[in-house]
């Protein structure tokens, strides 16, 4: 039996834990994006509870996995985030919605670790992250002591953490989805015209400040109306999605692709000269010449015309001028194609 001193001591300990959880909750409730939420969460738990290893695992192909692009700009999250394949995660966690405590045979759980990271831990707490009733990942806590997280321990406070994080996740997801839809083309997932105008202004300011080149590639599909008329709008949509996906796979990580509307695509090419931009266009042309769209039982050729503009032209001093010059050269390229065809 517990004596009065032990009971009082437990009450004090529990009150201290509850206070720390409340402080964490207050700090994260108003956050509106994934990057800040997870950064703050990791650092607060590490600091307030003195846990040496705190990281996050997210199941691939869930509702938020496509919204995690912001993590690319965070050094902390690159080091402490791991995207785990669904079968691997579920095999370990069994889709449990309650925290797991492990202090024996930890090797299988190393698969939850961030890539290229090797944590020394003798006990783990795996706290489920739940969104809309579904487990989408876990907050993982590792300690040097095998006694810190024992399977027979009460997980009430860890469950409280899980609930609070899941509420925040739901709020942040709703906000992030709204932001995503506001800046993206619904069909292709590329940035839309509004975001193109914003980002082009930013990139031109940066290029001007550092004296670096900036080029813009304006692409227009050839015969797109004929594809729609001959094979239906479903095929036309598939063609646009195919173009978008392949463009993203071919251009550099620093390049930015947009679908401003219709069958038009724009690619901003930071730190690339006019000649380098021409090489990009030729790579794209060569790829699509060799790889037509396969739609149902059809083979649909992919052809496009393009115009390029660059800040190397002294007349270009604004985002509007850069787009206008590329559009002008695109129009001229299409005119020449029609003349040759006739």
C-alpha cells in the first residue's frame, strides 16, 4: 500500500506533468502550418520532459503527405522526420490508437527512425498521430534508460499528448488545404496563375539583387483542341496531367512550374541563361517525342511550342515584361509552325 507521502509525491509529479502538457498545448494550438507545428512540438517535448530523442514518423500516401513540402525548408524536420511505407508502419504499430511502450527487442522499430539517423535508445514510446479517426503516423520518444518507457506503465499522459496533437493536426490540415487550393491548379497540382505572379516577382527581385540570370519558359500544347474533340475531355485532362507530372520530373528542384490556364504551362528558371533555358526546352521536347501519352487503348502524341525570355535582355525590367516577351516568342513559334504546315 502507498503511504500518504507517496500519494502526495505522485500528486505533485502528476500536477507538474499536467502543467507542462498545458504549456505545450497553449504553444501549439494557434499554429497554422505543419512546419511550425512539428518544429515547436519536437523542441518543447524535448525541453520540458528531458527526452534525448524525439522524432516524427508519417505514413506515406495519406491526406497530409502531399502537404509536407514545407518540411524541405526546415533543417530540424529533415533530421527528425521519416516517411514510412504504410505496410511497414502498420506491421509495427498494428494501427493502434493508443501509445505503445517498448523496452525489449527494439531493432524492428529502427525502421521508424529518420533516414541516416542512428539513435541510441533502450526504451521507446510511440504516440499515435490521428487525423479524422485514422492513424497517419506517430510521435516517437526514445530514452537512454530501459526503465523510462516500460510496457506495464500507465499511458494516460501520453494519450493526452496524442489527443492534443491530433486536434492541432486537424486544425492545421484544414488551413493548409485551403492555402494549397488557393495557390494550386486543381487538375495538375501545379501552381496557378495567381501564385505565378507572386513567385515571379520574388524571383525577379532576387535575380536583380544578386546580378543572377532568370529565364522563363512559356509552353503551349499543339493540337490540344483536336485531342479534346477526337478523344474526349477525359483524354485532354489526362494529357495535361501527364505533361505536368513529366515536367516536374525533368526540371531542376529550384525551377518552378505553373499552369496559368488552358493548355499553357510556364516554367521559371532561376540562375539560368537564355541558352540554358533553350536546353531545358529541348530536353522536354526530346522526352515527349519519345514518350507519348498512353491513354486507355490510345497512343496520343505530345507536341508543344514554346517561347523563352530572359533578364539578359535589358528591356526586361518587370515580371510582366518577362511574361510578355516569352508569350510574344511563343506566338511567333506557333505562327511559324502553321506556316510550315501549310
